[in-house]
C-alpha cells in the first residue's frame, strides 16, 4: 500500500486518495484538433520506471497532488501541489 | 456515563457551523477580519478553542467555526457580510454532525478505524485533521476534554452505530442502546408481526 | 491422566488444570497450555489425518505454524471450521475436533486406494486427464475431484453468532517481527531509548529459541520483564505478520487469548495494520525435512518439534526415537530427549566426525555416522528404519518408534522477499538468506543465517544500533548487560536433500508432492522453479511449503544439473499464513458493510410507511406503501398529474461554486453556457467527459453574480465533485473559484402538480410566485414556513413544479408545513417509483439512459453543445463515430397491445430477425394518463427510425411484446404545463 505525503495533511494511506491519471499529459489548446485530444485522452506511455501522477486527496484536504512514483518499486520520490513543476528522475541505461 | 465500565463518554450536540474559504490571496484579509470579530483562525491542521467558539482548519485556506446554536443561518449571515469579496461563507450547521468522544479509552476505540496516528504525542490537543473512518469522511479534533468528531449528517447515524459497535468490546454500553434493545424485545413480546 | 507420553512439567502447561476434549469422537484429556497437537501426542495419538492426494496416513510433523499435516476441523456451536492447525490451536475445555480428508473414517480410508495406484496419478494428472470432452466437466469430473481432493469441510453458520473480528491501526517507529533472542534484544534496545516499538510474535509467548534452551531462561525472563516496563514498546504475542506492503505498511493477524471456536459472538481475531518507519525482521529459521521413502509416515517428525514438545509441554514424542540429521544444532533435541530420561535414543548422522556426535557418544548415545535413512519400516506408523551408506551399501535395520529428522534450517525469508529482498545462497548453512536494501529494513538473527542464540542476540543489537542511528538516536540507551550463555562450537552442515531409494519421498506433505514429481516436471519442460511449483503444486498448499520448499528446489536443481543457488526458490507473496476471511473483513460487516446515507427526514418517511430502496449509499423512499404492485405508485404519480404531490429530493448532489471566475469555470465544465445565465435564474445543464460521452446532468442556478449552485444526479454526486475539483486544479488553475460540497446542508423537496403554486404560495410570504414574477426556471432566496431557504421553479415531472430548499435541520418543520398547506388539494408524498413514472412519461433521462455509453446527441441534447467556446469533451464529442446514424438513440416505446407490459432490458428486435438486437428498453412504467405501459429505449438510429413497430424481446421471461416506436416525450410534448 502506498503512503503518500500530502503537502497539506502529512503522510496518509493510499485509501484516502483517488488516482487521477498521468500528470505529464496536459490538456491541449482548444483549437489543437482531434489528434491532440485523442492523444490526451487515450495515449499513455505506461512506463516501467518513474511516472508523474495526479492524486486527489478526497479523504483529506480535497486538494490535487502531483507526485513522482516508480511503477516497479512504488517509491514516491516527490510530492507537490498541482501547479508545481516536476521533472522525472533519469534512470541510468534507459 | 454513569455505571459505564469503559470510562467512555459519547455526546452529540448541535453547533452552528460556518465554513469560510478564502479567495486567492485573501487568506490574510480573512484572518484579520476574523480577529476583529474575536476569532483567531488557526494554521492548517490545528484548532483553537475559545470560550464561545471553536475554530479549526483541515483544508488549506478554509476554516470551520463552531458556535453554540443561534437562529438559523445568523452566524453565517454575519460572517458573510464581513467577508464580502474575500471568500465564500457557507452555513454547514446542518451538513455536519458533531460527536464528542472522551474518556481514557476514546483513542483506543478510534484506532479501530482511524488510519491517523492518534497517539497523544503524535496527535496532541489542538490538532485537527480530515480523514476517513468507517468508510465516511470525518474531521477529528483533539480537545482538552476529548476528541471532537465532525461527520456528514447523512452518514452520521451509520458512523454513530459503528462507533458504538467498536466500543462495545471495550465495555462501552450506552444506556440508550439498552433501552432500544428492551423496546424491541417488548415489541416482539406483544406479537407485533411484520406483514 | 494427562496422557501416557507426558513425562515432565512443560514450560507452558499447567498440570493442575486438566482440560477434556474430543478428537474424532474419542474423549481425551490435556492440560491448560497445551495445543491440540501436544495434547494428542501426550495421549499417544499418532495418526491425525489423511493426505490430500493419496490419502496416506499422516501424523504431526511440526510444533508450529509450518505444520503441513495436522489440519483439523473444529466443531463448535457456530458451525464447523476447517483447516485449524492442531499445532497452534490452543486447547480448551470441551474442544471438539475431527480429522480431515478421510472417508468413511480415519483408520479405514477407502480413498487410500489412491496410494496403490500412484503410478497412474503423477504430477499434472488432473491437467492431463480431465481435458476432454468439455461436457463431462460439470456433471462428472468436478464432483469427482471435489470429493477426492480438498482438505476440511466448511460448514459455518454465518450470522449474528459467528465469530467477530476487528481491525486496529497501529503506528510505530520500529516494527520488530519475531520475539526470539534477536528480536527481543533489538526491541529492548530501541524501546529503552524512547523509540516507539511494536514487537510482533506469532507464538503465544515471547522467547523463540530461548524457550527451548534452559540456559537462556533467566535471560528471557529478565528481558521480557524489562520490555513490559517500557511504555513505548507494544509486545504482541499470537500475532503473525502476514504481509509487508511497502511504504512501511504491514498487516498482522492477532489471535486473541482465550478466544476459541466455543466463544461465540465475541472477538476472536484482530487484524492489525501496522505503519512503521523502520522494520527489523527477526523471523528466525525453519527446520526443513529430508526427502526419503516413507518420510511422511506418522511418527516421522522434525527434530526441533520433538524438542519443542518436550520443553514446552513435557511430552515425549517417542520412547525409542531415532534421529536422522545433518547439523550439530539438531543434536540439541537428541541431548534434550536423552536428558529427559528417554533411554533408547539413536542418531543417524549424514556426516562423519562432527563435534556434536562426539558429545553424544560421551553421553552414551548411539551414533551412526556417514549413513542415511533409506526407508522407514512399518505400515501406518514408524516401527524402525533401514539405514545404509550413501551409496546404498551396508544396509541394516534399527528398531524405532519415531523418526526425528532435520535437514538443516532455512531462514524465514518470506516477508523480506515481499519487500524485494534478493535471496543469496550461503554454503555455510546450505540455505538462502535475504539481501534486503537498507532503506527497506533490516534482517537479524537466524533469519539472516546467524545461528546460535548468543550470536543472534549480538546481531539483534547491531540491527538496533543501525536503526536507532537512522532514527536520530546515534547512541542507544544502555542495554540490560546480561551475560549471554555461549554458543557451542559447531561442525558445519552436511547438506542432504534427498535419499533416492524405492518408494515415495515427499517434498511437500500437504499437497502430496514427491521428489519424483519434481523430476517429472523437469522432464516435461517445467524447468523454472516457478513453473515446477505450478505444475506439481509444490508449496501451494496452506503451509506454503515451509518445511520442504527448498528441498523441492534442490531436487529440481539436481535434475537440471545446476547449482541450487541458480535455481532458487519461488517468490513468496502475502499472506505469510492462511487468514480467515472474517479477520480481513474486520468490523465492516453486516450492517456496517457499507455506510448508509439517510435523508434528513428518514424517520418521518419510515413512520409514514415508506418502503425504502438503496440507491448508491442512500436509503430512499420507494413508495409510501407496503402493498406490492403498481397501484400505490400510480396513486402517488396521479396526484402529481391531477393535483399536487411532494417528494424528498435531498439526495441530489449540491455543489456551491463561488468566485470571480465561477461563470467562466462552469462554461468550461458544462457543455452548454452558464455565463449568460441571469442572477435569479436556473438552467438545465449537461456535462461531458473529455472523451465526449455524457457524464451527468442537472440544474444549476445563479444565486449572485459570482455565486452558483450546481446540482448533480444522486448517483453521480461524488464523482462529479471529484471531476470538477480535478479540472479546476489541474486544467484551470488560473481560475479563482471555490468549490464546496453542500449536499448534506440542504433538505430539498419538489412540490409538483397543477396546484403546486397554491401550496407554495401559502408557505412563502416574501416572494411573488405569479407566473410572470417567478417564471419557469426562476430561482430565489425566500423564507419558507419561517425558515430561510431557497425556491426554484424547476420540474422533473413535467408538471408545474417548485423545489424548496431549507437547511436540513429544519427540513421536517418545512415538510410538515408543505403537507398542511397541501391538504386542501389532497397532496400526497411520492416516492422514487412515482418520480420515475413521471419522468419516463415526460421523456426525462436518468442513469439508465445516461449510462456512460451515450453521447449528448444520442439522448437528443446535441443542440445544447455550445459551438463557439471550449468545454470538457468538446473536441472528442465531434468525432464522426459519435454522430453515426446507426447509433443507439433515445426513443419512446409503447406496447401495441395496451394490455401488455414492458420490461427493462428487453431487446428491440425485428420480427424477422429476432437474434439481432437493434437496441433495448432502458426504463418502463405503467402510465398515469396514457393507456397501458410506456417506456424509454435506446434504438439504432432511433430518432429517424422508419420502422414503426418492433418486438421487445425478453427471452429470460419468455416474452416478445410488439411495441410501437414513439417520441420519448409522451406527455405534454409542448411543455405547456411546466410553464403554466
Ligand atoms: Zn491532503
């Protein structure tokens, strides 16, 4: 089970959060067209490694968090708020 | 409650509850106005109890202010006119139920569903948090007198029943519960058959 | 009296407290502190079960949770509970237990024929045999297999009297798993330094190996006393850590003291969810078996178990025991039994010239070195052993009444493996040890291959120092400074996995897997250890192959010609021990299974005789009658059509939206426009998902320039709140908007019907409700029956209607006022069924139509989508596929024969092609005004459907009703009534 360190509430069980998907996707501009929106809605990298994610703290402060999680080890390297910029750690050999 | 082996006390009481949410950048203004009205708004995760109110903060730049019941919406209306343009003021008096749970074993009961560390060192008096218990949202506040729990009104009965069930193995047997049991036994005794 | 084999006082038993119990109908007596296994052994009982596949007689093999054979059914007033381990089941007065997997009786088992035909049921037998034909599976094979296989029989009474369990959430700085010498040392050092420690021990007492060595008794007692005095240390006996889930989260099962199958209606188990900043696994090592023919006969037992039964319960497992072993450590059992007065002890040591053998000889114990046990003599019980040199030469036989074996010790690595520990082969102990990343935790003592109690204590202390330093305690508080009895110098293990000879040599006693099965798996291509496991089922029984797992891997390694280090072991996964489902469910069962949401007026509705229906979590009045059928529903609905009715719609989701950017934000959330909505007006709105499909609908009102109230459907309230909270923060962070859930704050009542204006006018003094001043879709604050609230002129029924909202605490007062004001007009409260009838006739959709697969266009909302501005779902809603002419679209349906009924879910088919579904009925009801039934349906190309008639086919009801396709707006299509 994940324990997520909410910037507002502190460390909480995964149970309190709702996963809201890949946070590296940003919504295209209104006029970006069908392909861009299709990619936004449907295309995912599904990486084996670091992944930028949205989590909504529905059981706590109801704020949206952005975090960096390793899909293999579940290690959470960074948690920030929705507007924080985050870059994924580089993995050697990948 | 007298005659209770567990030393647990559970009280429900109505409060007027106002929520104030600050618009962007307006939290300091809201705090200033609150102070003028005699209310010190606490930091996130904290609660401040005063003689006539309790203020707590479990969501960033949002506060709940509990006061003794007055006329419908009066407290909210007063805050509303004080905070025009600074934030949203909502009357939540009917939305949240308050339970006060005290006694030496109160925390021992709550750890049967609460995922938050309620150890007195980790959750000292003056702490407040929003979490999930018995599958419903709960706001927990550590007061000098015990723990205050705020739960959504629609699930309050569910939560209350769960709490009583969790407390029972620790010897908690509220008198009202015994009365209910007696009443239902009587009903059966009277031959009142369901159709 | 307490059994002929009880020869001494046990550490745990109290001879003064005898306990009577029954096993397979036979009355026996044990003493307090016994397990069922120790009591059976004390009574000289050997045979306790039949094996899973071959129905071979089996006895007690171990003294703990690793037991593969001694599984019993416990029969109590709560029913029959299978798969209790006799080796851990605490004895209680009047315990009734039965052996498993025997028919018709344990002594005479018909299925034991399987043993003679073993040649025909090798590994993979079921896979190979029950392949074809498919039809035979259900009637033939499955009952056959079910009868033959399986362990216990489940026959529990599930109800109020069933055992209860609960969940407790724990928090600690350090979780120490295992209270042997290493764990006790670590827990004490950390706890004495002020750290918060949870020490979990599966045994009923703390001490581990120290319990079995008299020299360590004082150390154990002093340390346990000291631990008990540390306020921040929580010692949990009878608590097995079941799983390590990462991020410091662990699950443990605590079996409550004195709780047993006879103890009904009281707590029996406690699931503990432990969150710890650090963990130390001091889980010890598990003795393993050796595969040789007959190693499953009753009377064959692990050497360490014999020591356990003697020290803990004062029970001698045999009067003439033969030991078959390969380590010096296993000699502890030899010395203990000899020391307890068992005279005829013999040892068969695989090695030659060990220090322990020398010590044994000094004590006058007969030791045969450099030899192995080739066979067990006896049928049904051990009568002797046949011993030979390792090459099979120089066979001889010895008499013995029990055979106590030890193939060495495997560190208990399961929990560390769950945290990603690699397993490293250690030649010195012929076993794998876990290599755990320091960030994940520490392994201490025998669990990391440090054998010997003094060495384990020092190792536990070292782990404590490292963990203490990590948690900010660079130097720990002083320890107890107790003298550690020195470990004896030991000759290394002489690894031995299998003695190949004629007969079945088991590597898995619970699943009846033999060494030959493992070789067969390898021959058939299942070479990988994980494949071999699944093909043979080795290690897949409830004991998880604890005592034979590595032996199977070793046989596989030998067959593959690879070192065991390379072949490895199957990966361990949670749970580390079987868990009763009741313990996992905890207290969230029965009435607490799911929260119930109750309306503010729940009690009134109940008193008024409402039948309730659960929709989502809500309990809603379905109809105010206990009478079944449609008449009560139609009575309520017709009151609305002809006069006035009132219904409780407090379940609707209500979201308060405020801020300078509130209007802009709603324009983005909704497919239609809200920025143009005037203050004091409401508008029906639809939301799409970003993929263009419909998400939800509802009425949103503008209460002030920067203040809106959004309503959602009951079912989607939580999901819509999350949806808009997400989009505000992730997609529109520039907007200054505040969202608040006010769903529970407001009680809301719909007053509907041609007389509704008169009723509402009587309640609201400060608002002009004339059609002109307060037209359809008006909204205003108002004082309602003296309560400050809101009035909306909106309608779901299709009639002239108002919704009144007041703070829920005052809901009853206002509801009663509504009923009083409506009495002259015959007002009726109406429930969800009538509400549904009214909306179906009107062609209003709910979740049945807005089912996640429908687009706005499908339901006739196509023109609501604003063409100019951006909103969620705009781009993808324009995809050609979502506008294809043959999409399922909303239509109305009515039976041609007005006497026939409609059924939800009935498929619409052409009379000539009844297997081709053209759509289906989503909602249906008898009508209030039209003759017969009406329904809504989704039909291919429905809006422009040329076919006038189809069949509504419901094969499960054996019905096909001819229906006509009509407009979904079956009542008042011109919307005259709502605007009255
Ligand atoms: Zn939070």
